[in-house]
C-alpha cells in the first residue's frame, strides 16, 4: 500500500446502526486511521456518524465519494443485498475493503467479488469482529500450538432474545434484502468462528431451520447446523433470535485428540486428558476497535488479514448449503462458486 501517509484514509459506506461501532473503532485508532468520508443517502444518519468532526466529508452516493478520491479504503455497512455492488465498485477504483457480514448473498456475487480482488490486487477483509475477542484468540493459539492434537469437533452458539417488530426489522424481515433469515445475519458469527477454530474448508452441511417466535419474518429465526470440513472436523452451530441460551451453554467448545477447551466468551478453560483444567479470565476489549486496527495494520504492512473474502465466501457457501439442506431434508454439498466444476 502506497498512500504517502502513515494512516489509512477510510470512507464509510452506510451510516446505519452497525456503523456506529465501526466509527467508534476509527476514533480509538486515530494513529492508524483517518476517518475521511461518509456516504449515506440519509443526511441525518451521516451527520450523526460524523459528530463534531467537520473534516469528514459527506456524500449522498458512495459512487461519488469513490470518484472524488482521497481514500485508501472503504468500510461497507450497508444492508446485505447492497454489499457486492459496493465491494466491486471500490475494488475497481483500487480501494481496499472492510465489509460487514455477510460478504454477499449469492455464489454469482461471490464469483464477481473474487474476480475483482484477483484483477485489482486489493485487500478485502471480512468484518468478523468476534475473532478479536481475547478468549477466541487464545483458543486459536492453543489449537495452532498442537497441544490438543488433532481436532475432532467444534461447537459454537450465538443466540439471544430479539425484541424485533416488523417495523423495527425493516429490510431484515424480507428475504430478498437480507438473503434469508437469522442464519445469514447473526448466525454468520458462529459460522465464521467455527471455521476459524476448525481450521478446514467446509464440504457438506445438514441443517434444520425454525421460526419459533418471529412469525412476521420471511426467513427463519433459529437454526441448527452441522458442518463437515475437509480435515475431518465436524462442527455444530446453534443460533437464534427467538431465545436466550440455557444457563451454562458455552459460546464455543472444542474436543480433540488430547483434550478439550470451552469458553463462555470471557473465560477459557483448557483441559488436557489426565490433568486438571486450566482457566483463564480475559478483560473485554472493544472488538471493533481491534478489528479496525488489524485492518489498518495489514494494509500498512502488506499482510493478509485474519479472514478475507475467501473465508467470507466459505461461510456463505455453508449458509446456502444449510438452506438447501433444510428444504430438501438431506445433506447438501458446500459450493463456493457459481461455476460448476468441469467433469474430467
């Protein structure tokens, strides 16, 4: 990256709810990031995110913001169905991309994003904030150290009682704009966390979807998903907007050849077979600040981010396979490209 500065100049695309967490991340990383511009058709939303910083330029259309220049990267916080177009527009302008989940909604969009990244050489980082939780980072370090041996199974949970109404859900209530239901929204988090710990590429999926409580949604409000990875690991995700998890439910756990680990998100308990468990408690961090810092540092140092569009497409492939499995009542293969492989 050659910006001529020591900070990454970021333009925010979309000033809705999640954008507030991203802006807080910029402000906590003023040594790495210059918050340069905001694009949102709702002027009041853009002004709210800008706050008192009058140096942040405002635009009604992100295409105008991109065309005017003066940026190194964009941060996409748009509704799901608008992600792919914005990613590709930024990449074609030579801008790096931080994109909220999900990366996109279809395999055709995924192919186009992958082609744009390959053609332009820009970095596309998925905004997978939960990977920056200290307990997750510590668990990944334990797994990668080999202390637990070969991983057998991983479980992740991300459920809460959502008080959405049809009016407050907005575009999330419609499958055409959300891409589905809870699984492709909040359920995206435990899926990318699962893959991070499993360390493989997903190959097949079995899923059961439910609409327990939020009857006004077009999609599911809860999902149970089983995934097999190419390294033999089996993963299980439980995710819901309908209910809080039962007391004692782990955020993630892992069993392996030589032991296991489990976490509620704050503590991490590791147990080697035949030994007493070891528990570590972590101080919470601002996950979005850590995410923004990682993105900026990777651009400035020319490093690959923790998860790029490649992992984002893997997770999308799992979600689409889960929808197929739930519809057909069978195990579905994970595809990560709209292009069917050529038979040899």
